[in-house]
């Protein structure tokens, strides 16, 4: 595995390595099973796989945890190497942002819903850093987890609307045996909370069943999900939303591809989960 | 010459045509000698040359002349073919903007000087359309005239800061025998104005001489240029500016690459011109 820290070296390396297609996995490091599932798919589908590890200051708000965000370069390098990454791109902040940007990218749609509502400017930073990384690495396919469905949707729309010459691939959320979405935050759950946490996905599966049964009114489905989560968990519901996908628009009746997403605040951990469905309730596993 | 009107066809054509490098000339059509000088250089330096003709609504203000902007597809096609263009990309507005953009690009530096001051939002539209065109055509080199030095500077900074995998090339202003910069607006000058108009470039050459002679204070040089233009023309001076280049920042003393730019309003035509200089006064002809 080649480790690269400068943009110049990276663009030269891409030119130098012969390849049919480049698969790209953008990360902020502290690699876990979620990242590795993206890498596995990237390796299956491409002959050159590049991973970036870059904690992007632009996507953290002034009161967010940029400084405290967990970093472990040695462990990440080890994991990336074992996963079969060909090129690991780990630039410094100074390398990526040597000067104040003269251009600002603002995501104007799909940001004031789901988790974006509480993180103004977050997706502007995501869009900017991905624009730079896509230009530096020139991947044919970029892999993202559908667990962060809003991020996937916004990146997907960015790439489509600005005609980036690549395809954004969304891959299914990796789950524990009982359905709980894997997350580094799960370790912060108490035993009782951990037992309850599986209800997030159960409530989404119940919502799917309602849709399959013919209930097309999102308000009715949301009310049922809310009832279930309130009954089965002690967490505080942050949101239950049903939106068109990937446009993330409000809908009054379900007649297109949708996302049903929930966020529940437990004592020490805020959990999110979602399910992507066709209008008839068929589950969508890859986008 | 292949004429292409859809994005899909364009990206496919690029993949299909074998080439070492792609040279790209972005235009709004109504082709003239200025465009052709860019094409000639693109042909010299690349084995595949693509031109786009697209009157981009995004870069026109609400009170500007998008509808009235001159168009002549038949004549342009003829000129492009004769000039040796390989692929002419002429998309419709609907093809380039099928829906409202979810992402807004805002140029935050270098826009409130020179001609940009009177065209708020103009360069945001330029940046957005060029981002799309660069992604669709994937050129190695994109050629722009230095007559519109502000546009060159902003595109140059956009490409550098967002790491587009291409090089922006700035080529010298094409001039009449007496030094007047070629422009489709020159035909609107009266005979007396046409005779006076050469003074724009003469005043810039005089400014260069002052710098070569060791005058590093931009205010002194601007005052001399102003005196000369007021004495030798009946036009109204819109601006005389000396800025760092390509950053377009204000400077108090000349110690880096600069632009000296003037705009003069005549009865029926507003003329602009500029000169790019090293700190020692050496003229810069290509960037």
C-alpha cells in the first residue's frame, strides 16, 4: 500500500498506476466495519482502490468537535493495508486548504431535514472537500454508506447536477445480528439501552410493512413508528421523517422512492437509522 | 467536425475519440478573431480540440441582456469547422440546467473589482457553468483570453483551489495595428473615438514604462494614466486599477505580479483593456 500526503504526489501516482477503473472510499479515519464494507465492494468492482483519510475542518461547526474528533493514524494505516487498499491519501489540513478559499459551495437543498437541520453548513464543507478529492483522485466510482443517507443523497445530487465524471454508489447499512445499525457510538449505550436500540430498525421494518400493506400517507406511518418507539424504548425521539429520495423533499403521499429515517437520543448516545423504499414498499439496498 | 447537443453524447464522444490531450475553448458563440486565436493555440498544443457554444443564463443579471445576447448558430458552426474544431458542444439551456440547482457556487474574492463590481453574481454563474463544462469535457488545457483578465484570474483560482485536473491557459489580447484591443464593440465607436481609442493601450504602456523606471507606488502610476486618458480622449474613465494578479487584491506597493486595467466609456461603447506585468515591469504574455 502506498501512503501519500501531498496532492501533487497523489495526482502523479494516479497517472503512474495502470488501471481500468478507480474505486474511491472517502473517510475521516478511525476506520471500522462500515468503512471496510465499502472497501470490499470497491475492490470487487475496481482494479485500483484509493482511500482518503482526512478530518475535514470545513464540515465541523464552530461548536463542534473538530479538535476532539478521534484520530489514530497508525491503526488506520494498518487496517487500510490489511483491507487491500492500493493507495492511502492522508493530506494535512494545510495541504488541502493552503489559503482561504475564494469560492464557496453552498448546498441549498436537502440540508434542512434529518440531521442536517442541527448542523448548518455541514454539507457545504462535505461538498467542498469531496469536490477537491474527486478532482485529485479522479475516481470512476465513489462508495458511500447508506447509513448516512442524507450525505449520500447530497453527494449524489452534487455529482449529478455538476456533471462530475464519476458514479456515486450507496451501499447498505451494516447491522448487528438483531438489526441495530453498526456505529462507533453503540458502545456508549447502557445494557438496557442496547437491548432497546434494536427497536429503531424494527420500527422502520414495521413502517415498510405498512407501506407494503397499502398505507401511502406518510403522517399515518410516522405516527405508528412514533408509537412503537415510545412504547419500546426510553430514548427521546429526535425526528421521524419520510422524504423523497434522493431529493429529500417533503411529500404528502408516497408515490416515489423514499427514505424513512429516525433519530433517537439515548442517555449517552444519539442513534440514527433509515430504510430506503420504492413506492410499493420494496427495499432498496444499493443506489 | 462533430456537433453534439447532449451531455451524454458528449461524454461518450470523449471516451470514443482517441487522444493524447484535450484542448478546450469555452465560448458564448458569435465567434470572432479573439476566439480563433484561442483555437489556434489549442490546436497547436493538443490533438483533440473541443469548443463549447453556450449562452449561459446563470451569468446574466436580471437586468442584463441574456435574451438579446447575439446568437448565430449557422455562422458559428461554419467558423468553428473552418477553424479546425474537432467537437463542437452546443447544449440547450434545458440540457445544462434541467432543474433548479441544489448547489450554489459563490466566488467570494476578486469579484468586487474591475468590471465585476457592476455585475454582482456574474462570476458565480461563470464558475458554475465552467465547473459543469470541465466535468463534461474533461480537458487537459482550457484556453481563455487575457483581455478578460478578471475572468481568467477567477477561473484560474477556481481550478487551482478546487484542484480541477486541468490547466487554465491565458493568452494575450489580440490587437489592431495601433494597439487597440480587438472587440466586437469597436464598431460602435465614431471615427474620432476610434482614433482616440488607441490611447487606452498607450496609457497602459506608459504605466509599464513608469514601473520599469522604478515607480512602485500604484497611486502615482494610476494618476499618470488618468492624466493621459483625460488629455488624449473624450471618453469618461470608468476605472483605472492596479491589483495583484491573479489574486486581484489591492496593493500599496508593487512587489509582485500585477494587472493594470482601464475601462473607458465612449458615447456608444465601453472599452476595457489591461496589461499584466512582473514587479520589475516585464510584460507577461501567457499565463
